[in-house]
């Protein structure tokens, strides 16, 4: 319990700090407080049977291990003699209370019942902690007193406890609660804040316990926390305990208008000494040094315990604890590099004597809004290949791995772009080749259409070449003009046929058709010519005008479609 209403008085000094505030720190844990807190989640028999409190303890430890937070369990020893009255009152043993309160000097401390249900729960918590590499320091009497001593002597950075009288024993930093959800946080109280904001030092807090009541003293009946603070502050932190020890608390009752003077109470001095000089292991004792040493976790033993307590298979236990162990090792590696940097020794990653536990970064991730990396581990125990760690941890431990990851990422992105899109030079070459093929296709189509048109049109026009043979025959010079004109039209390839047929032509009848059609390469031409005889008789040979050489509507449509297709191909490539 601690001091009555003290947590309420300290409310203005309460701070909620992120869980990573505990990284690289050492904390002492009042084990009984944690077990009580975890057990209070549910007091049903089913939850006790399923060891819910042990499961919660496992996850708390796992979270702190990942932060490289060293944990020391501290267990209660014997019950102090001055606390027996309170202890028995809680057990509702009224008669024994009355006898014990008559003279505390004749009463010795009472050894706890190790066979009780609560003692068995403490024992199971110790066993689980040992498998996780956590030592346990068994106190002589009060566990919170032993935690406070270690914190006061700077052997730990803070204490976890629910008992507010831990400040009276000398603790400087107290963590009242821990939460693993919502990113994780701890509820923290600093003695410096209490002194600065409330003006209450350690002696003033002990004086408040005498006025308000605590595990060691019943207090002044009817006195509230605000009135008690006013009394203590009016005397001052340096003199308040001396006044209480010498004069007792009768003057307090008198000051409040009471008629009875309590007189001097010899128990007050006992209470003051119990807080100022508790029975604890000294800071330089062997048992303390042994408890503060680092211990490795016992993987096989942990798997056995989790199978016994939680019915977990081995791979599930490994899945919970191994990532935390790996992250802890990485934080220790980061601390090594930081220490080396502070002394001016900045070694490259591959020259550090201790090997970096991270093999490589696989991908970047975001967990609960926090930047993280998924990494693969090197030299880690079997069963762990990858896990997710905070990005700032990688930055401090091995920034070279981040640089390698970014380089691989950029190279992969470049390769993907090259696969999706060919090089510009290759694109231009492919485009030119495709353009040439389409142009040739278009040209062939034009030429085929033109050839068919010329052939049919020439047959019709040549059929109209007539001469009145009765009036005169064609002379040789006229045939030469005709063959020259026809050759230029592309209707015949060999003009020798004209000469060899001179006699035949000259004997053509009046209405006979002159067939000059022969295979010829398709050519686009414009031709107009006349053969005149000396007798002024005209022979119409061939006269193809521009309008007659125009392509058909169907041909124009095909050409248009080809050009549109070519344009679409260019757009897709670009």
C-alpha cells in the first residue's frame, strides 16, 4: 500500500513517457507488485489455472529485453516487525494486532509463508525470469526498500513498484505502471519533480506518512492530505522529522482544536528509522554484484516452461522471444559503435572486431506509424531468419546497411524500367524499321492498284487507235514516233517489236484494232502525244490525264488507315 493518499498528492508530478525511454537502462522490479498487478487483471479461478499473470509477465519481459533494458527482480524477504500489526490487520487477526502494538521492540520480523498460493506464484515468476536471463535478488525484508537502495546508490536507473513508500526509502526514479499497447509507455515519477513542484523532500514524505498513515503507522485520525502538506511545509524539510521525533504528534491534534494531547509517541522514532535505515543488502555486497551480472537466456528451458505453463509449441515460443533477443544484440552493437566514436575510434563496419548481427535489409516497413526495416540476421540462433526493427536503430548501429539497401533498391528500379521500356536507340531503330515496312506495304498497294488501272485503261484506249487504211498507210517515221511514245508510257518493254511488225502494221485494215499491250512495270506517268502523217491524217495514240491517274476512293481509305495505324504505333512506343 505505502503511504495513504500519497499517489494523489504526487499526481502533478506524474509523467507518461514512451516505452523506449527504458532502452539501454537497468531497472529493478518489485516482483510482488508486478505479480499482484498482473493477477488483478482477472481473479477468476480459470485465469489462475491458465497462468494469465505469467503470460503477461512473459510479454513485459520480452518487450524490455528488445530495448536492451536489463531487469533485476527483487523479492520480499521477512515481514518487518514494525509492519506486523498492519499485516495481521489485513488478515483480520485483531487480538494479535493489539498485543504486537504494545511494544514493537520485543517483536522480531516474521518469515513469510512460502507455501501460500501467492508465494507459489512468486516462485513461478522467478523460474520464468531465470529462463529469460533475469536474475532475482531476495531481499532481507521489504523488496521496495532494496530497490530504492540500488536506485539511490545509482546501481539501477529506476524502480518498478506500486508502493508509494518507495520514495521514503530513498528511490529517485519510480515507474508505477507499464503499458505495452498504443506504442507502449511507462508512468514515471521523478524525485526531482516532487522536490521542485511540491517542495517535498524525503524527510517531508516520511513526515506525511506519520500524519496520513502508512504500513508502519496509523497516522492522525481525520487529517486530510492537504492539511498534512500544509503542516509539513510550515515546518520545513530540514526540521520536520526532528520536531516529530522530539515532540511527537500531540501538537498536531492540539493545532487542529483537539482537547487531548497525544504526548510523545516512542513508535515515531521507530518508524523514522525504518524508512531511513531499512534492512537491505548493501550496495557493495557479493549478492548484489551477482544479481547485477548479465545472464544469457536458456532457450531449451524456456521452451519447456512455455509448453508447461502456456501449452505453447517450441516454434511459437521462439517466434516471441528470438526477435527480442536479436534486437537487444543489435542495440548492444550500436552502443559499442557509439562508445568507440566517442573516444575517436571510427572503424568501418567490416573492421569492427564484433560482427554486426544484421546481414542485410530486406525491405522498409511502417509499424504503428513508426519507420522500420525488415532485416535478415547473421549468426543468430537457429529458428530466426528475419524480423522487423526500428529504422533509427539500424541508423545508429549499421548505417552502411541502409546505404547498401538504397543502392540495391535503386539498381532494381533501374532494371525494372529497362525491362518495361527499351532503350531510346533501340526504340528509334525499331520505329524506323516498322515505318519502312509500312511505307513499303503502302507503296506496293499503290503500285498494284496503278498497274491494274493502267492495264485496263490502256486496252480501252489502244482499241480506239484506228487509221483509215483506205486513205493512206502508216509510214516508218510515224511508227517510230508511236513506239517511242508507248515506251515512255510503260505499256511495252521492247521497242524492237514495233520495228519487226512494220509490215504488219502497214497492212492493217480500216477497222482492225492495233493491240500494243504487253507486260510492263507499273509506273506513274502523264503522257500526251500525236502522230501526224504528211497527209494531215491524225492517229490518236494514248492520252492519260492527271484526273485519270487518280487513285480510287477505296485505295485512299486503305492508305488513311495505314497512316493512322503507323501513328498509333509511334505514340505507344514513345
